[in-house]
C-alpha cells in the first residue's frame, strides 16, 4: 500500500496549509470509515463545483481556490486521504463533452474538445476498493440543478452531470461506489498510482491557443454559469 500513500508534487499533503487544515478538522481522531466519509463530504460540498486553471494543479492550490471539477477535486481528495493514512489511486477516462452543455454554451461549446479528460478516486477501505466519482458536484449546486429539471424522469446529461437518476444520484458514500458523471464515459485510460503519473501520460487535447482562451476567458464564463445555477432563488 505504500505506493498509494506516497506524496508527490501534485499530492503535496505535507504542506503547512494542508497539515494545519487537517489538524483543525481533527480528522485523525476518527475511525477509518468515518475519516473517509467526512473527507469525502468535505471535498464534495465545501469545495464547490467549478473550473480551475488546469487539471494538474497541486492539492494546495485546489484547497486555496475553494472549487474544482472532476480532476482537481480528485487531487484534493487523494491528498487529504493520504495525509490521514488512507490508501488511494486515480482512475483515468475521457467523457463526452455533452455533459458540460449548459455550463458551457454557444460558440465555446462548439469549439470545446469532443472528449474531456476525466478521472475519479478509488479508495481502499476495509479490504476493498471503492470508486468516488460522486464527489464532483456540491450539494448546493446539485439541488438547484434538480429543481431546475424536476420533471426529468430519465437519464440526464448536462451542466456537469450525466446520470440515470437525477433525483437520487448515488453520491452518498458509506462503503459503496458513488457516481455523477459516469454515464458519459467513452474511454477507459486505466488506473494510476498518482495524478502525476496520469498527467505525464494524458493531457487534455487542445491547441496552445484554445488552452490560452480556456484559461483566460472560457472557464470564467463557465464558473459564472455554474454560480448562476447554484444561486438561483
């Protein structure tokens, strides 16, 4: 299990900001299952759904940003769990861009890559691996999305979700798998010990120009769209 606990430049959990934060939460005093559940819930709900400047930013940067998407939330979740002695790994995929429609609109949606780099954390607890994709959308955002689409009784795709059951998606963890975007997966890229290994082999396929436009403009528009949904009265 040592490989699933090691620190890396992305999983920089010995940094003072992460260590002091963990101490303030007193997570190490909890039994392992409760430790995992509490950290999972924190990353899901206290780290809001949003788009960071890059997939491969460090855990400290995600914590500082206070928001993240599938890949960056996975980074923070892995770092916090490893910091409290819980082994984990990352499973990489690509997903269809259709599940981002609504969060990204108009010409920006048309210009975005068809396949989006995606990942989830797999955690080892009580001699079993569990997938934790349900960490991506914070409950405040998901609740508004459910209200906005309360008549949906079939599969829902868009606004950062792709699930067969929008009213009751499997996002609560208690020794089970959790999912919120898994129906959009179109390629399995395999399992990696660390996000550093994953991103060394796989990067989002965008030209330098498109990447610059995304980082400087598009992601800010997407974050505003997400905030508008979350803050609906």
